[in-house]
C-alpha cells in the first residue's frame, strides 16, 4: 500500500514538472524597438544647450524634450536617420526664458518609441544652467 501511494505521488510530480509552461521570449525577440546612448556630453553656455553623443536604435529615430519640475518646457522633437550601428548625434537649442532658476534643474529626456507610440528606454540628462 505504501509503495502504491509513493508511486502515485512520484507520477504526479513527474507529470506536474514535465508540463510546458508559457514560452518565454529572448530579450531580442520580446523588445522589438530599442534605443541606446553612449558618450553623451552636455554643455550649457550663454543660454545655449549643446548635446553630443552616440545613439543606436533599430527604428532610425529617437526623441527628446526638455523638462523641469514635471513640466515640458521644450516640446518633443525627433532626431532621424540613426541606424542600427552607433552613430554620432548633436542637439543644439537655446534655453527658453521660462526656465526657473530656483528648484530642480531642467533635464533633457532622450527616448525611443514602441509601435504604440509610448516612450521606451528613457534617459535623463540634467542641465547645469548656473555655469
């Protein structure tokens, strides 16, 4: 009787462990749109912002905007013609007068978008406006 009971438990365990669960996709398959940045340098001189760096994206485009205290100060802009290999980029613009000198510093937000148009891989770069 004990042997039969142990045999039934062993069979139940083997069946439970052998059932296939939902397949997990590799990182490459599960995330179709990607964007990465490296060697990023941001300079602010006389109210002019200059950002240089390298970008790598599989959608040929990345986006950026200037924010401060959860407010968007410079609306979304895009940088196109970035390919799957690391490619240099440069962003230049004049700081708007609406920048608050007190409180949190403004920051550049660089990101990509997925098929639904939602931001992915956000990167935050604070601006030192006091220099």
